[in-house]
C-alpha cells in the first residue's frame, strides 16, 4: 500500500467486517499499521463486527458449539 493513498472509512469498515468472519485474530486480520488512523479505525470496526457476528455463550463459563464458531477459532477460552 502506498503511504500517500487515502482510504475511505467505508472501505476500512467493510474490510474489518469481512475480516471478522475470516480471521481469528486482529493481528492476522489488520492490513494497516496499528498506530495509523486506518489501523485504529480498522481495530474499532473489527471489534464491533466480532460482537455483532459471533455467538455469545448462553451462560458464563459455557462453551459455544464448535459449529457456531468461525473456522480456526478456539471453542473455549
């Protein structure tokens, strides 16, 4: 990526939302330097997308069914 390239917020948010489905970790998903404006925007959008797209276990300490987790995600913490 060219350092002078201007990236739209909408593009960053689309990429982050898609990455939330495809990647298990933010480090693997984010194509931008973390300290950059684009990196900070991506991190925020990625985390929001995780909350919106990944299932929440029914009770504290419970484990989500592996079939409901993204590929490569651990089924417990």
